[in-house]
């Protein structure tokens, strides 16, 4: 799985903390998964 920069939408590796294209700091928090019952 990879991360996407919220600013420029560049796809980045999971280990990235900053976007290599625009320099935006990436969210380090995990996005909660939606549970479907």
C-alpha cells in the first residue's frame, strides 16, 4: 500500500514522511478502516 500527498496527489511510499514533489508533511496517523457489517 502507498500514501498519497493530500496537496499534490503524488503517490509516495509508505515510509515517506514528506512529499518528494511539493514538500508537504504527510499524515503519520493511520486512517481508520470502515467496518462493513
